[in-house]
């Protein structure tokens, strides 16, 4: 039990020091916009105050006036914020969302046969041909 706690603590310290090599880095403008939303939410704000030299910091997908914020809604940023806060890297939020999606798909497909003991006649996952 102590070993598990120590390894988790070491993992959090390591994740905070540098992102693992498998974590992609943002490369296009909209990814930076989502990271701005995540960082804003991490600091318990919905928007940042405008920068006094905002004219020189203009970029795509970021509003400079009336507040410094991203143009995107907070959904993706919220997922990135949870990963960033809990594990130290925003990519962990993407992995958590993907794992939740796969789990829910599995749960959904298992719920079909439970209702009547078999899949409905027109259900394409159980038939040999796609719709």
C-alpha cells in the first residue's frame, strides 16, 4: 500500500517536471485556444483581464477585448483543466475523456441483449452486414 502511494507521488512529481514523451504538444492555433481556456479555468476564472499591451499580443482564436479569453466554449477546456490539475499535464484530460467514451460505448452495447435476451432483429452490430 505504501509502495502504491509512493509511486503515485513520484509520478505526479515527474509529470509536473516534464511532460512524458508520448504527450503531444500543441501545434496549431486552436489547440492553444483550448489550453488558454483550461488555464483560465484552472485559476478559477471565466476570463482573464486584458493585457495593457494587448495590441501586440493578437493571435487567432483569442479575444483581446473586452477580456483576454479564448473564443471556444469551456467544454474541451474543462476536460483539459481536470487532467492538468490532477495529473499535471493537459493531455491526461484527453485520455480520461477517451477512456470514458470507450467505457460508455461498451456499456451501451452490453445493455442491448439484457432487455429481451437477444439483440433486436434490425440491429446491425449483431448482423453480418452493415446497414
